[in-house]
C-alpha cells in the first residue's frame, strides 16, 4: 500500500478528523482513509457526467466481477 504524507493540515481540520476518529472508535489512519474514500465517492458522483455511460457501465461491471473472484491464499 502506498504511503501518503499530509503537511500543513489546518488545526481545525485535524481536530475534526480526531473527533470523527474518537466518535467512531477508529484509528486516525482508518478515519482518514474512510473520509478520503467517502469524499472521493462524492466527488466522483459530481463529475460522473464527464464519463460516457458506456464507460461507467463497463467500470461497474468490472468492479462487480472482481467482487465475485474468490479470495486467494495469503502470501
């Protein structure tokens, strides 16, 4: 997994992240990942109109197919 480093975070934003972390019982790492994912979903939904419907359908089908792939053995 790729590591990302966030610098110069506004203290108010950092406190908001911390409060979500405490409220949900998540680690700060897990909280930031979940908030990023939720934010990306919202942003992707807003810009979805930039994709052709056939591209969106193909991506949705690919994601659905991946969900059906059985889990492999650990390494």
